[in-house]
C-alpha cells in the first residue's frame, strides 16, 4: 500500500486502463478523506510523476484538426460528443492527481490537497458516468479517435504551479461551464435522460473545480504580492495557445470566482459579438 498522497497520485497516473484508473483514484480519495476525518492525515510526501500519464491502447489519439466531425443531431454525433467528454474527464483525473504529485515540493495548506483529491474523485465519477452512457448506446470509451492535445497544458506548466492553475481549471475547465449547457440540450431533445443526468452532474460539480483553481491562484498571488488579474493575463498569454472563445457563461464563471475582467480581455475579438 502506498504510504503518502504523492505516491497515491503516481499510482493513478501510471495506471493505463480508464476504468481501473478511475477505481484506484476513487479508492485513494476515500482513503485520504477517511484519514483526514479520523484526525490522522496521511503525509503528502514526495512522488515521481511521469511526464505523461499512462493511457490505454485505444482511443487512437489524433491532432485536433484530424478528429472527425459528426453532426450532433444524429446518434453517431451524440456518441461522439459523449466519447469526447469521457476523454476530457479521464484527462481531468490525471490533471488533478498530477497537480498533487508534481508540486508537492511547494509548501501549501492541507486544504489545497483536500480540494484536488476531491476534484480527482469527482472527475473519476464523471468518467464512469459517461462510460456508462456510451455502453448503454452500444459503444465504449476507445471506440472513436480522440484529441491528442489534452495533456499539452500539463507539459507546458510542468514547472509552474501558478501557470497550471491559470490554464487548467481557470481556462480549460471554465470552458466546460460555457459549453455543457448546449450539450445537455442536445441530449434532452433526443430524449436521452441518462446522458442528461450525467452531464447535469458534471456541470454542477465542475463549478467547484474552477473555484478551486481561482482560490489557490489568488492564494499564491497573495503570497507573492502579485496582482491576480495581471498575473492571470500574463500566464494565460504565456501558456495557453490561442484566444479564449466567447460566448462565456458569466453567471457560472462568477460563481466559481472568475470575474469578467479576467477573461474578456483575452477573448477572441472575432467572436465577441457572435
């Protein structure tokens, strides 16, 4: 049995199969919470996370421009949407465990680890929910090609905790708050109550993950006496490849601690009025 949180994180990161990764993730999260609740917290410790997490042989990973486009109003299109969401959720499991193992040398309050363990646990649940939906449709995770660039943000910010917080929860996960309502509507129109329920769970819980990013980003800015808005703009311009795309879900972003003056100045001006 692993002796510290960082080693637990590395075990998740080095597990290739998606369902097995999710199961180990959930078990480790439960163990961490139980120890904390008993007043006997596990040590954070040190780990050696891989530069890239282990992945199953399928799905085939393609450049974003080579991933086939499918019409969302068709059964094939809806399966493709869920497959893409499953891929995002599996990457999110690894991203949240990676932030624990990668930056355990940075002194942080225990609440930092509580938050990211909780986020990783919920992403594992989300992956399982979406895989269940795919299987109910006669498909499975790995049946379609997937986006090869999902891990790029982690590699780009491998030595920069503030950069990781800015790009992963505060940009990439915030984007999920923008697009998930539209996906829910697609499945509602198709009468797929299972997919609607899964996506509504994801939508509700992702707000907290974005909020964790904002909270700890502001914490680090305070520690370093940096202006959070200016620091965010500089880090996103450094690490995120491209402009942010409106429309933005301003209500949910505000709920997560992201005010408009953080993201609108970084928006794609060609789509601001669309």
